[in-house]
C-alpha cells in the first residue's frame, strides 16, 4: 500500500516516537536525549514538524524536522543549546526519517514543506531570516537539493566526525506599494450588481462512493493532497464558493467539538476527541478564501486557546471550521463543506 503523508506539528504525545527515530539516524555520541527533544517541543513547538503516514487509517509519525531559534547568524554549541524566541536564525537540529521509509524522497519533501512554512511565517511577520544547520559530508546532497548553500567546516565538535555548516536565506518580505492603485471605472458597480446565475449545487461528502478519496487531487510536486473541487457552503440554495480548488491541503488530525455540548446543529456532527477527522487546512491567511465569515473570539475549555469559528459569509451557516486567534492556519472539516463536482 502506498504512503499517504500529511505534515503537522509534532505534539508532546509524539515526542517518544520522534526520539526513537532520532536514535536510528545518529550514533549514540550524536543523538539528542529525550530531555532535549522535550525541551525543543515545549520551547519551540512551531519549529517541530512531523511527517505522518495515514494510509492505514491511523496516524503514524515516520519523520520529522526539529529546530530552535537564535539571534546569531552562525552556529555554535551555545546558539544550538538554548532557544531564543526572538531569534532570527532557525537552527535545524535534525531531519530524520524512520528506517523503513528512507530513500523514498520523504526527507526532501518534508524539508521543502518546512522551508515553505518558515517563508509563509516570515511573510506574516515572523522574525526568521535564515535557516542554519550542520551536516556531515555524506548528507550534503540532500541540503543542496533543498536550496542550502555550503559555508565550510563548522567549529562545532559533536561526535567523532567533522561537521559542515550550511545556510538557506529565506525569501524577503515584499515591500508595500507606494501608491494605492486606481480602481477601473465601473468596477464597484459591477461588483454590486446581483448575479442572475443560479448558485452552484453543493454535493456533500457522504454522496461520494469512496468518501474523501474522491474529492482530493495528488500534488505533482509533493505528497500533499489538495481539494480537487471548489469548496462550497453546504446549505441548499446558497452554494457560496468558500474556497477555490487546489488551495487546501488534506490533513488527518484530532477532532474538535465546535458546538456547545448537547446542541442540535444542522451540520454534520463531528466525532468526539481523541477520534481523528479529515480536515482541509488553509494557509497562510484569510485572503486564501473566496468567502468566509468569523465569529467573535471563543475560549476552548480543554486548553484555554482563543479560537474564532468560521461560517459562510453569505448565509451565516456555521460553524464550518475554526482557527486560532491571530493564527495562520484555518481548518474546515471535510464533512462540513460542499463540493462543486
């Protein structure tokens, strides 16, 4: 059976699994301790990304990238030992894949996803400017393919073999235009005129014979699976386009109850945590949507996180999903949206 990979931040419950993979990638004098892994996940959780295989109807960690941040433009023992939340340099400690899944391109795919996320975070105001790492000569090819430049031998001594430093400078934040572009004559009037076309019909997920497999498309450049069809408001007679095809990525993660306990909503019920669910993940900001509404901030009781619930901006049907307040990831349950087939 072929792999079905999803990328997600590594949670504390998966740290023992990540550490077990680490010990297969590095000799004992180079592998990090479990305590160091726990430190990195608690202090820099947004820099600990995992590759999960979900092909067997369960979520199995098969690889990861973990880092901390530093204000220094180069790597030393000191800069790699402590996480500086204000640091502009991301220090990669490890890119690891479990032995059964090596030589399949997973490490490169995971690393490219990691770099793409860092560049999106930079576009949204994060201070990250560069990614630094040290590697043995035998692994230079992997990082060359990911766009890293070779800086030479590192002063870091860790284990018996020499280390070499490499760097990837993240894309610059684009400058804002100096002038507001003029609006073509008649544009606002055209936008405000009511459309005479019938709204598209939203087909619901249970109507597909193979479920979610019928509404995904495999990305030609990675293992990511994106939405094959436009996502629509599921309410009959509305059909507002929420998201264009190819924008969202399918991710299997733990379910989340979006309604108060005991409520009888009109939307498909979601399973109780810790059951998992197929979600559409949308990034990097709300501008990715064609049409979406947001609730006032609500407090999630389980972990006190501040969330905003998503709804159809046309008819207010919701909640169709959620996001963390100020976050860059938006989540839509695959069962709560319609599909324009």
